[in-house]
C-alpha cells in the first residue's frame, strides 16, 4: 500500500514571548536569517511531529532522551532490539539484505516510513549504509515579518560551584524570547517515494491529525504553555499521484498577513481544480 494522491500542506502558527528554536552557536538566541526574519528549522518541526505521534502511541524510532518510552540508550540499541521484533541479525549484511531490513524498519516505525532514516549494516569485511528516503518533507518555518528579540539577564538562586559564600560565574545567564510573531511552514507528501517505504493514506491522516496540535505537550521554560499556538493548517490533496500542480505553485497561493490572517476565498479559488481544506488549530 502507498499514498494515492500527492498532498501539500502549510502550517500557520503564532509565537508570543517564547524562544521557539534557539541557536546553540549564538548563545541560544532565537534563530534569524540575515534579513532579520525568524527561523525554525525543519529538524525542530519534525521533532515536534514525532513527539505528538509518540504521545498518540505510535511507534517512533527517533525518540528524544526526555520523552523516550522504551529505555533504549541509543538508536543502535533500538534498531537491534528484540522488543521491536527486528533483532541484531536484521542489520547484519550476512544475514539479510539491506532492502529487507529497510522494509522491516519502515513497517515497524511510523517516523521511518514518513521522514526516512539512515541505517548502517554490518558485515564480515565491510559494512554499508543505506539511506531510506521518506515521502514527507517539511521546510523550515519563517516569520512573516522581521522579528523583535528581547534578551534578559538572569541569576540563579543557587551556585553550582564554590563554597557558596559569593556569587560564581555560573549564577549569571541570559534568556531570550521572540516578543510576538507569525510563522509559516510548508510541506509535501510524495506518493512515488511512499511506494518505497509503505507510507499510506492512513499514515497521511495520522500526520494530518497531529499538525493542528503540534505544540501541545511541548511546554518548557523557553516555551511556556500557550506561548506557541497553531492558527491554521492548510491541506491540499491533489487528484493524482503526480499532482495537478507543482508544490511551489501551490505554496505560493498562500499569502499570510502579519497577524496570521489570509483571504480564504481567494485561496480556495486560486488554483483551478485544487480546493484546500482549512483546519483550525487546537
């Protein structure tokens, strides 16, 4: 089974007094491009999708350390675990072919057949790495307008070093936040690639169901509860596997204002024969 029709989608969401995706190479300040527009990487967005899928009891291969549910200490341990019905021999090139192992991994883990994965296979003499190309891609999200970043110096109440008689250097720190912004990201689902991984219509419905609640259960000190919210999910389902139009043309029909609004009537009539479904955020 595979995906019947090509699908494009867009997500519009708001950020208020939160750090949606800190840059570790820039003091964990919110990411921005050279023109001052806020950026949230595709890797960050896929992490949130995986977390929502995992919360919905789907088998996920790339689990974050703080949300892991199986106790596996590494991806290697998870891949070779008997708990998932694969076992160490599956990734031994002398015992099975890479294609067979990749097929088993796609059947077992939803995120593997969705986004793809790179697996390493062992052998007596040489190993080989086989990339699995996933049918679902998502772009980095960018703010509609240049963002304003507020930085606040903070102090800890407890020193992590010294004898406690004076403040040490580790008691000082900085917190950064985006004051208020609207971000937009786009994605696509490719039926041709879904034939390789087994990603199907039911899987697409599962992904569709978690996008409107992408930030539920994602709160932290950098992203307080309610500081990030999905406003709209736009879902375009084409009438064929190849699609009536290119993803670029479809995505360009969505023009989002600074407050997150857009002309729904204009969007629905922008491309002949391809009417989007507009879904409210949770």
